[in-house]
């Protein structure tokens, strides 16, 4: 908890709390429309387990998770320059590797992920009859995969995610 002096420094002179400053996740000066391999993580709002569960180190998707899965798979049809690689839908997030090819419309990684989040959120909210409710956290995490070794490490991380999830669940019992 913040002490008195620190707490006052977080307020404007008129007493209203400052909004937290949000750090930009993207690298400055990097062209996120460049033809590259990207490892992305997209998280559910509040890290809620909306998409499924993990039992015996295997992911079992709910209907919302199947919507996320389908939405991810449709990216390569929606954007001609997107090629999908390894991915996994987890109970409260998605990890995926995608490639922006050097062809078709020049579209950024942010626009692609934004379209995926928007379309899947609309369908999930329609499923649950709750229009406009947030499904995804703002932004997403990415890592630019620079070589074959990083690509293979990201693939292993994705494949091993259900096992790590199960281990974390067991450690909280």
C-alpha cells in the first residue's frame, strides 16, 4: 500500500486520481507489417477461464474456446499474407505463431490480432447474450522470432503449455 506522500503524488492538483500510464508493448521503430515470424499471446479479460479447462494435461475447449480456435484458423483466409503455424487455445489465453508473408495487402500484426479479437469477442458475446462485454485484455504480447532456434523454442513452449498449466493447478491445491 502506498504511504501518504506517495499516494498524494498519484493525484492531480484537483484530487482526481491519475489513470495508470500504459506501457506500449511494441518495439519502437519496428515495422510490424514486415514479413516475419511472430509468437503472440492474447489473454482473456481479467484472465478469466472462458475458453475451456485442462484435465490430464489436455485442453478441453468450451464453445467459447471453439469460437476462438475457429477465429484463429480463419486468419489466413481473412488476410492473404498470414500463414499460421503452431498454436493453442488455453482456458484463459491463446498462444500462436504466425508468419506475415511478403505478398498481398500490407497489414500490420496489430491490425490482424485486433480483427481476431473483435470477431471472436462478437461471437462469444452473441453466444452468451451479452453484447459489448469485454472478452479480451487490451493489447497483446508478441515476440519476433529471429531464427530457427527461437521458432523451435516457441513451438515447444506452445506444445508444453497444457502440462505446465496442469502442474500449476496441482501446486495450488
